[in-house]
C-alpha cells in the first residue's frame, strides 16, 4: 500500500473509533458483561483467576483487561467503570482494521480499503466492539493467525509463522469455538484444491514456502501461549486439563441442551432484515449482497498464470499491490495481485476466504446453540468477500464516469451503515428509550433493562441512610441468573445471593425474583414493605423489600412532593 492508501486506512480507523469510543457507559451492563467483570475481580483483587470448563469462556479477556485497569489510574476494583472494561473490545474491534495491513499485499489495495470501511461502520461490528465479552477478541486473533500464516506461506519468513502460532494460541485461550474457525480453514484449503481440479485449472507456479520444522515451532508457540493463560501463568495447573475437559459441556450446549437454541435463520434475520414492532428497519444487506458478488468472483474468475491474464474478465483481476521491500523476491511475486499463488489473479487467496466463510457460516447455522454475537466470526469472512465484491464492481465499469457513480453509490451505502451503527448505539426511539438497550435493536439479546438502574440507585440511597452503610446486609434471591447485580452491588460487603428464600431472619434489604411470589410485606409482624417492582431483563422482574424502619429513614431524605 502506498502512502495515500495508508492515510485512507488511518482515516477509517479513526471513523471506527469514532463510532466505538463515545459514551461506553450509556448502556447498562449485560449479564455476561457483569459476570466477566466479576471474573476480572478474581484476578485483580485476589490474584486468583481460575479458568472454568463449565462457563465464562477463556482467560485472555481478564488478563488483557489488566492494562486498561492499570491505565485507569485507580487501584480499587469498586472504582472501575464500564469504560474500564469495554475499552478492551473497542481496541480489538479497531485492531481488525489495522490487521488488514498483513493481508493487503496479496489481497489487493482496493479490496483492503473497502473491507476496512465496512469493518469500521458495520453495525454488528460496532455494537459488539462495545460489549465486554470474548467475541471481538476471538475474531481479531483469528484474523491475526490466518493472515500471518498466509504471509508465511508466500514469503517463507519465520516471523510470520511465529505470529500465526501465537495468534492460534490466543484463539484457543479466548473461546472454545475457535475450533470452528480452524475446522473451516482446513476444509477451505481442501475445497480450494478440489475446486481447482474440478475446473481443470493449471496449478500455480509459485511455490509454497513451508518448512515443517518452522510449522512445528509455530505449534509450540501456540501451545506455550495457551498453557500460560489456562494455567493462570503457572498458578493453576488444573486449568490445563480443564482446557480439554471443557468440550464436554460445550458440546452438549452445541447439540441443543440450552435455552439459547434457535432456528437456522437466526443470524440472517438479525443481519439482513430486522424489524421489531414500533422500531425501524435494520439491515446490513449491502454487505450480504457484496459478499455474494465477491464469493462468485473468487470461485469463477478463471485461474491463470500471471503472465497469461484471463482475457475474458480483465476488470475482475486483482489490482496490483506494491510489495514491501523487506519481503524480497517472494514479495515481488505476490505483489502482482497474488497471481502466482495456486494459479490465477488473487483467486487462491480469495477462494480460500470464500470457502472458509461458507464453511464457517454453515457450521454456525446448523448448530442449534445461537447467541447473536457468535455471528461475528463468519460475518468477518463475509466482509472480506464484500471488499472483493465492491472493488470488482468499481473495476468492472468501463468509463471513468460510471466508475465514479458506482463508487459513489457504494460509498453512500457504507455511510448508511455507519448511520445505522450510530443509531443502534446512541439513538433513541419515539418514547425516548435507547436503542442500545431495546428489543427493537437486532443485536440486543437478553439485555439488562435501564429500569434496573432505578433499583441500584434506590439501594445505594438506602445504604446512605443506614448506620452500616455499605456493610448493610443485602440478600438477592432468584432461581435464575441475577446478573449483572453482583457488578452493580460490588461495594456492598455483606451481600448474599440465593436461589430460594432462606430460612434465616429477613435482611434489611431484600431483592427477590417475582417468580418466587414473596409476601414479606403481608406478614403479621409487618417488618418489611415492598418498595418497588423492577424489570431486570425481558420477562424477568425483581421486587425490592426494605425493613420498615430503614425505609422510613430513607423517605425522610426525599424532597417534598410538589402539589
């Protein structure tokens, strides 16, 4: 990439950050975010993080949160904010744009810039870059490993295979579903070879620069990285066996033993056409259409040697890329649009991406277990294909005027995606409710209701008038998940969590699931009253019961009601 292209890429990174960084505390913490924050507490406060094979995914997220916590300037866990945590996926989401620099010499400059633009503004990519969960880290490490291994394959440089190995180890230590990406890549390489033979195309004259001893070294790097994280940096040997044992419960979930089982169309409905009652229409269909175009271009552009370009499809050939002077002779070969790789103008790399995306999409589609953020893994592949499709459509235009009009139309489409991303994260509906916490948003899933902040504020105010302050006894009682309440009540030192109503005397403050039908305010002794009814998440309600004496002290602090 030349200096001008690098400037455009830097501008797109800035756009991506501009959509991801503002007001990270605007939306209440999701249950999963709250759980992850409390797992980080184990590391920060007790230095006792242990990987769980049953829940919570891999250890990279808490460990990679350490720099953010350190740079926040605070040392007290209770003073960390949503921004402390959500800045981590924000940076990895923006990093998905920068990591394209590894692939650009072979992928094509125009294609790279279109992909960068789509990653920067994609509503799904933006929304989940602001979520303190593992998914964005997994997608970044997958791209890092895949792109680096490709660069190694065409240059033979040791540093690339080592980076690929490190990336693979980080994938493993991030989330169990990394195996899907690895399986899809293996299937893609095999599919590419079979497709080439089926079409009777010439094999590439450019040799793969693979050395088994270097590949083994990369595998050692991957294992070393994963051992470091799963063992909690040699503090938890049990983590190494748990890293293997984890696939038993996760296979059960993948098979459908989960409340998150959904139909095959679950992801596509959210990505390409989502319209909840009373809400706008959301759609990233532009990326879907361009991905289909890119897929067919990758598969059906005639593969040929660089010296013999396909005369029937000149507009679809990959744009020449300026090789890095450090890549040497091999880099110059690749610089001609990757045309020597497996024969054909950028077809081998493009085809592997096409098959990889198809296989990974199929895997995630057929598995019953589905949560919307899981779509990021295969959607990243779709965006890579969409970049190929966008560049090809512009390049196929015969006249400069037509090129300009098509390019402008695509740019308008990209801008509209950016507008959707802004609305989904910062916009409000007609009632003033935030889309980022509303079921009218396709990427909101079992989201904590903003109503719960009323509960938090009330309990905080009750502690303010109690003699015990944050040592006031609080009981949270719910037969199902009560997250993210532990995160919001992190300053309370005498708080307990129960799945049924305990037999001991009632605590001064009790937060009870409405499903348990508590009747503390109807007892003859009248020690408690029901002080509020709060929506925790869709269809999950909590009731607040407060000791009558404590409540009367709290009421005295309230401003008088106006007539």
